[in-house]
C-alpha cells in the first residue's frame, strides 16, 4: 500500500509513485518544477490566501501539493476522473496532515462539471489539459468557467500552439492518458481560435509566456 513518508523528499515521493505505475502528469524530472510553476503563475496573476481555486485535471496533485499548502483551508478544489491517480497523490505526495489542515475538495467527474462544488472560483487552472482536450471539451470548460467564476475570476490554461502549416485538432475525444486510456498524445490549438471562442462568451484571452514547454493563456 502506498503511504506518506515524511523522510522522503518530494522528488523521492514522486519516484515512488512512478515505480508503482502511477502517471505523474509529465516526466519525473519536471515533477517538482512544473508543480511549483503552477503556484507561481497563480501568484503572478493575483492569487491570495483566501482565493478559491479549481484545479481541472489535478492528476496526482503535482500542483495541488503546492497550491493547497499556500491557500487557507477549504479553498482548493480539484477535478480528476482517474481515481487511482488522485488517491495515490493524496496518499504519497500530499499526505494526511496537509489534507487534514487544508480540507481540499475533490470530484472524479469526467464531464468538466465545475458546478459540483457549489462554489465560485477566483481562479481555475488547467495545466496540460488543453494539450489533450477536444475543441468541444475546451468549449465546455469555458461555459463552466463562465457559470462558476467570481466577477474577476481568471482561467489559466496551458496550450501547445499549432503552427500555421498544421491543422489544429478537430476530433471529439480526449487524446492522451486519462481514466480510460494509458496511451500518450498531444493536441495543439491556435491562440487565434482560443481568443475567438473566448470572445464568443464575453471573455478576453491573453497569451502569456511559454513556461516549461507550454504557453500559458490567461482568460478573464
Ligand atoms: C497531463 S495530465 C496533467 C495533470 C495536472 N494538471 C498536472 O499538471 O500534473 C492530464 C490530466 O487530465 C486528466 N483528465 C483526463 N480526462 C479528464 C477529464 N475528462 N476531466 C478532467 N481531467 C481529465 C488525466 O487523468 C490527467 O490526470
């Protein structure tokens, strides 16, 4: 059984998950950096101690580990349909003391239903999610964001940009690892398209910097 060991570093705990066959959300060598980067991008966009944050596709809490420790209790929510991945992250990456203290809330829904928490979010973060989601799934996330955001709520999503000479993904299905697939894969979108579907919903999209191989987009 996978349990928390506070004598191990974060990297060693991530290694332990990987050895047990749990998907880390990306490569082991980037586990700590990409997790910390998600707290950093939230802070640079105005995160406060009492902000309500939704982490869409929170995986094994690569980012949740950092974000929930910064926030006041009850402020962190995560959606992750891969139950084993989430439970392994809770047990090994975060551990019982932080879970007790920070009272995060989770949902395993795979429908991008942000309303399950009955909450208004100051921030929704989706790292390495739009790099796998279909156009329809991205539009669903935007619709849910509009329904659950606070008046100044911000969505931070990372993308891989589609170059002009390639077609952007137009399928209906998630591409990559999930609760139902062990197969990797990446999809790409043009910022122009994202900007347009945001404008259709009265939202403004701003392209931020490329950090660790993906471009952050700020939507609000
Ligand atoms: C590349 S991982 C990124 C995980 C996390 N955001 C991180 O940075 O570590 C993509 C995650 O999306 C999850 N996912 C797959 N289908 C999903 C869905 N329908 N709704 C929410 N998350 C989903 C996967 O299970 C996986 O944990």
